[in-house]
């Protein structure tokens, strides 16, 4: 935080960011195989409810985080964009898996080469599919980003 | 190939099917063969309905699949393959059900095949898919529209002369971020 | 970006909203983003109050071009792409493709017994894992959220076995044309034994909660009933067909990979409704466990690949001191192998039904055409017949009981 920012609003910002990180509610945007690993993070072994991200809201108007899990076909892209537009601010996007990040192993007419062609992405998770541990790590990185006010570039480091 | 396929008992009964197909189709029957996996017949589109009636009468009640192959640069180019299985509903355990394959070869430039929609319940979607991906028209289909590709897509992707990456990439330039350069089509 | 345009449904004869009738009907769109459609499916429902009058499904939201992608990869490389169609049971897809290519090559009788047994064990493990996902999500759709947790925990045990042996939880790409990629590591038999010992009890507990549960029975009995003749006419296969009383299972009808040497039953129910499909899938898990147990007892030694360097790369250790091995390895990696001209339709029993592949080879090193016969495509088409007359909540139950996987429907 800049030392020139006033004290009270800085503290309020920090409080707001803390509140946001502690309860990120993802939206169910399960498209393909990555969706199964995304469902696994709610399962008891890789429990995300201990991080506050337990409730998967189906309605975009009640969720904070869109985890694009799976390959994005050309037919699905406008729908994805509409859902993103329907989410209220502040909102974040995790692009889960190789297909959502770059098109993955499918380099053809049907698949969007990366969901960042239509949405701004905050965290990219590599893998085909990434294991649930990797997705939880991505959520942790996102929390760091949010805590830093969304202005810091948080680079993933080896733990 | 394994011995069991050629000697399996149900194949013997299929000789009568071939006779009936010859009678019903006449010149629409191009060739019939006993391939390694099942018996098959290559026919022209005009012979499709008579052939299906013959097969239905012979007990083939499950239309397993309608698929298409593009044999460009060979002619005839399009092959629409119909796979049938004869399942005995009342049997305690279905073993070695007879199988049959019909291969329909429509015209290269204007491929038209009569639809099986009024005749067989499971034909609706596969025919739409073949129209979508190969451009083969099914005469008489109630709703012959694209099913897998977006509705405004141009071209038929699974044809051999359609490039793998398509003519251009959608959402390439002018996307919200625009930081990813468009891919050169092959 | 084009806006979402549903106007193509305006002229659909099934969905025209009646005006001036005694009751007005309403058309709603369910999906493609929906918690209960098991993937990306749009179902347009014409409703009279809460009862469905007609339904029209729209698919294609996950069309990946797998068939075209496979035409541009070598025969061996296409295994990776083939896995990703039915993503809940990846090894079933691999098995179908690999068997088809082996038949075209003429080596299907030469696959070593150890590879056959391992293929069967892992395909049955995949079947159990897939049925557990179906069970968990179906129960969650009906409201029983805790079953989802139990089912996924049971599935984790299987995925750990997969990861231990193949390195990947999903999309193992472990089967190869000619056998398997690698042999199982030491310690595999111990964790397999642990699974064999612990699974029946957990399955029994699950059945005890679900099978005679009043709520499950109320919600599923009589819903989505289809007769045997109709099921066959719609092209249904797998548990959906067996729940209508037809005893057709490709593992018994056209055995492959040595299934004729295993002793297991076909699970048939005569209700033809969602409850029947539910029970058939529970029974199938028990039978799959029986097959795995028999596979474990057989467990032959020996190689896991055929000894043909023109198709299977030689062991890496040989490359260091044998020129032929090096050249074979180089040729296989850089330009693959050629498969003689021909075509074949190979069917396997995937957890969803008869998965068929009609593979055409033009004699080259890439497949000419890999046509899928996706069981979920045909199963889902039958929704048109199953949905009318039911409530919206029942439509959710029906879709869950048909168990569609959209990777396979849309490819």
C-alpha cells in the first residue's frame, strides 16, 4: 500500500479485500474433463470449504469467481461472455487446464485457442487436467492477488 | 484376423439376406461382401429404403449408427455407413447378435440421400450431424439444420478439403484483450 | 460477439406456444450453463404449468473436432485425443480405438495375456469410477448432497491407483497399439488388493442408503419409463437398455480382450424407468468388482507388449547398444507405422453403452477416418420421448439417469 494513501480508507480497503478472499464463491462453469477435477475440489479429500470457497453458485449473479474448466467451443463462447457480463463486480476468472488457457491439444477449427480471447483471466492453471491440488494452489494465488488489491503481479513460486 | 468371426453361426443365416437384397434392389446394389467384422453391402441412395425394409424384415431392429466418410480424392467420395444389429428382446442373454453394414454412396457434387426419419426413430440427430459436418442432404428430414457447429458457420468441417484449423479463427482480432496474435490458417 | 439468439426455435413445430387454448403454455430454456444438465446441454421445454409437453435439445456446445484432429495425428498419437471424448471413462475410448487398430493390423491374437488382463482390470476400474460419478451427481440432482461426497471419496481411491500406475488421474493414455505403454510398478498388487478388500463393504453401505430409500424410490420409480421395443428403436444401449429388460451387453455379446474367460452376470431390470437404470448401475459396479477380483487372481507374468519393433518401440535400454533398436525407435516416433488398408467397426461396452468406432484406414500412417458411435448421443436423443408428461424436476432426474457425457455427444 502506498504510504500516501489516507489511513482509514487503506484499512477499509484491506478489510474489504480480506472479506473478499475469505469467501470466494465460484460459479459452476464446468465444460469438459476439467469440470470433474473441479468437482473433486469440493469432495472431502481436497476440501475447499476450508478456504471459504465451498458454495458453487449456479447463478452468475451470485458468484465471484468463474473457473473456466474445459475446452471452449466456438458455439459456447458467446454464452461464456454473457455469463461473465452478468457477474457483478468484483469478479475474477481462473482459466483451468490447458484447453481453457491456450486451446490445449486441440489446434483446430472448433476450439477457442484460449479463453483469454474473450475474457480477462487472472490465473492460468496448466495441466490436462490439472489435479485438484493445482486448482487449489491457483485459488491460493488468486487470494494473494486479491489481498494485494489486485494491482500486484503475483508470480507463482515454487512452494 | 481371429477365426471366430468367420465361422460364427449367425453368418450362415445372412446369406438369405443377401438374396433378398439382390431381389429388392436390382441395380442399386453395387457390391456385397463378407468383411472381417460383419457382412456389408454397398448400395446407391435409391436403394436405401428397400434395403432397410429387407433388413428390418430379417430381424435387424437396432440402428447402431449412421456415419459418414469422405474418401476424397477417390470417387465416389462420400460413404454414408449404416450399422444394424439384430437384438432379441426376449432372450435371457444376447450372444453374437447378427450385424450388418450398409454403405450408401451418393453423388459427389450434390450428395442427397433419402432420410430414415419417418422409418426409424434414432435417425434424426445422426443425419443432422452428417449434414452439418459433411454437407450431405437428407431428403425429407423434418429439421435439417446444423447440430454441432454454430448456426452461422460456413462450410462443412469434416470434409477432406476443409483445413484443420478452419478458414480463420473466430474471436481472433478485436477480442477484449487482443494480445494474442491470430493464427495463420494452414 | 453475437448475442445469444434463440430465435431459431421460434418456428419449431414442437415448441409453438399455444394461444387461445384452455391453458397457455410456456417455453423455457434450460442450460447450457446449468447445474443439473451434466454438462453443456440446452433443453427447450414447452411447459403446461410444471408439466413438460414437448422438449427439444440443443447440443454442440462442446464440439471439439476430435474426429478431424485424429485424422491429422499418427495412429499412436491419436490415442491421446481419443481419450478425451468420453472423459469420465477415458480408458474405454482408448480400448475401443486400440482394439480396432490392432484388428486392422492383424495383431489382435498376439496381444500378450498380461496386457489383456491389465486392460480388463483397468477398464473395469474405469467403469466403477464412472458409475460413481453418475451416482454422485444424480443423487445430488435429486437433493442428496452427501452422496456426492461419499461417491467422490470412493472414486478418489480408484484415481489413486490410476495415478500410481499410469501417472495420470484422468486421461491416462496408457493403452498402446500392441499392448500397454508400461508395465505396472511393484506395489501395484498391494494397492489393488486393498481396493478389492475395501470396495464391497463401501458399495454395500451406499446401496443400503439408496436402494430402498423412500425418497429415491418416490422420485425415480415410474419416471421416464421406456419399453424394450422403444428403447431398441431409439438406439439406446448399455444400462439404459438393460433397465428395460433387454440383456444386451457387448462384453457378453461380442467378447473382446478375453472377457469370455471371466465369470460375471449381466444386470437387467424390467422397470424401464429411472429407478431401473439406477439399480442396474449399482449392480454393474458389483460385477465390475468381481471381474477385477478374477483378473487379480489370474495375473499372468510376461511381457506387456508384442514383440514387433515395426509397431511397438523397443525398450529404451536397447537403444544404447543396438543400431536396429535405435532406427526403429526413430522411425516410429518421427513417422509412425502404416496400417494396411481396410475398415472395421469395433464395439466395446463403455459405462454408457455400446461405444463403437468405425475406423477406416487408407494404408497410411494416419487414420483416414475415425467415426465414433457415441452411446450418449443416442441415449440423449431419446430424451425427446422420455421428457413429455413429466415435471421439470423429473426431467432433471431423467437426464441424470441417461448419463450423458458431452465430450462424447459433441466430440
